C-alpha cells in the first residue's frame, strides 16, 4: 500500500454546504469529497461551513476556538469540530443560520431576505481564518466555492493583513449572488471596494464577480466549461472579466466517491457486479422495473433520468421525446423534482403510458443507486452543465450516458461514433446542437446500437473501466495549491 505522505500544505475550503452534513446539489458533493481525496497528496483541507441546524446536530467533537461579539448582527462562535470524516470550522451564529428550510431559501421557497449578510459572514470568517487570526489553524491557501464564498477574496484583499493565495471555484456561473448597492454599508468593506475593480457589478454588489476579480486563481469544474464561460453565449455577463483574467482560469473535472458509488459493494442495489460479472446487472434492471411498475421486459431499452427537473437540464426537451420512447418499445424512468410544469408533464406521461414510463417526484438516494445499476442508458440533455455528476455515476455502473455536448458532459463522455467504436472506444452518446430533435436522434442512435448486444456490451465494459474517481482531480488541485504557494501572484 502506498504510504500517505505527511501533509505539506494546508487549505481552508470556504463553502456553503458540504456532504453528508448539508446538501442541495453537487457543490456539497465536491466539498465533501475533496478533503479525503487530497490527503494522499499531502494536503490537509479544513472546511469552513455555516452552522445550520443539520450541521450543528452532526458534530462529533467540538471546541470553541474564537468568539465574535458581533458578527453581522449577533454573537457567534467559531467551532473546531470533526464529523463524517471531515475536519471542520463551523460558524455557530444562530441569528444567521439557525432556521428551517434549506441554506438559501425558507419553506415558502423564497430566498432568505438577509442572504447577503448571511454569506458575507461566511466570507468574512473565511478571511479571518485565512488572515492568520486563528492560531489553531493558519492555512497556506484559501479555496472559496461559488457566490456564497465570493467575498472571501475581497475581505482578504482589502483587509490589509496577511493574504494567502486564493482560489475561486465556479460550480455554476448562473448563480452570481447579486444584491442592491444599498447593502454595501452592511458588509464592512472600505468605500473604495465599491468599484468596478472590486465588488461593484452593474451598479449592484456582485459576490461572485468579486471573487472572480480578486482571487489569484479561478477554476471551474471542467475544461470545456472554463472555455464556455469566456464567451458571450456562456459567460452570463461575466465573460469580459473572465477573458481579461484568462491566464488564471482553468478547469478541473469533478470526480465521484467511488466507494459510495460502487457496483461491486453497493448495499442499495439488488445485485452487486463488476466487469467480470456484468451479466448479473440484469437482476437490477428486473428489480427496478418491478419496483416502479414497469413491464417486466429485459429486452426493452430502459432510459432513465436522475436530475433536477429544470430548463437548464433540458428536461422540457425530453418531454417532447415521449412519443419516440414509446414507439421504440423502450421504457423511461424519471427521478427528480423542480419546475412544477415539468413535474406535472412527467406525471402525465406516466399516467398516459403505464408500464412504459414511471415518474417519481422528489429524491430518493436508494432509488438513485438502483436506477444507475438497472437502467440501460442515462439521459442528461442539459443546455449547459458545468460538470455534472450523474453521468459519472452512470459510467461507474454501466448505464451508458446520453448527453448534450456541453461543459463537463463533453469532457466526461466519449461518443460512441463509428470511428471511436472501430478503435474500441466510446462510453456513451453525445449530441449537438442542444435541441429536442438532436436529443431524439441520439436516443434513436442508442436504440439502434442496443440491437447489437456485443457492441453495447463493449461500451459498457469501456465505461466500467473508466476512472471517474477523485484521484486524478485531487492531483490537479494539489498541483494548483503547490504552484500558488511556490509562486503566488496570479492576481
């Protein structure tokens, strides 16, 4: 066994959610997986996270390391803690975080009206720790994630004290954290920070914009997405800034936890399997069909979706392909929640085609695993996708991804075109441009190949042999941190 090197560098990860303590999306998965993946690289990562009720309840060992008499309107403690294998710094600030709903919205689905100060507090504490004010932990690098941590670099930049190298990772540029300029006074930044070179963004305060402008390095969660966000089409108003900082922008594809997502030992699926026992995979398909009331038909091509049901994810296009699914004699499973019209549309499709289409609104972790292990093809027709994780899980389980050629989907799925298959390559199907017609064409292409069992099996074997773990990405993050410490000054 390869010895684990003694940590040579420490990194503070500033993030608004972290799996398994609190999760609304893929950001939490990344934040939860990176620390363990970096340990073999000699990097110790400590995660700073708000003290939501779920986080506070999960803490195993805790120690108050610092107390803030007034953190944006109330007393707060900074707690050093350990939970779920993570080294944590937790902001215990009940006036900011002790509330129901999820980290960003209340039970009514509306954003918390004080989100600006709630996440300014997260950033300010990140800068406090990064600035060396917490003797128990002085990081070599500060790594901020998404708009909620976007002001971390601003507080460090304008703070006038120790300023370690900073990394800003964009998990989804669509969410930018923009707030009215009138709130600037509450942030505790100097007046000159409210400028185009600081946090000002089209007359408003831009949390993500500040992080992109003032961090030493900018990463996204795939190389293709890193290129897309520097274009007017994909930049969502920030492409000009990103082009000016192009030399410090890079993309590192996400991985998945290949222990949690492991067909060889997954306790949530009917039958475990690997490449040498892939025939056993059929038992999972039969079990999935039975659970969801689909016809018991092992020869029917079973398409699946595990996703938020939103326009971004392209699920409105899939609704337009229901006729193609049924005309092919195929089946469709949909697991997800989101836009109410899409939820209703997929429910209607299931009622109209009993035994062929099944819809489960919501999220069920066990069912998600069973779908990956039992479906034949996973559909990810996103209009834009920074990285995506569900197609990585599908690859791990031999459910061939059918994806739009955008962002991380383009980087993680090898299209099974004729030339690729002639060379023994291919792990799924890509389509472009992103339209209903091209999605349907990709599904038809998959259906044609489904008839060639040997060819389909080869693609499954290719997929199962693909490394979708965090090992490669962790090495690239570690290289980035080392480069910053050795030769900072990317700003």
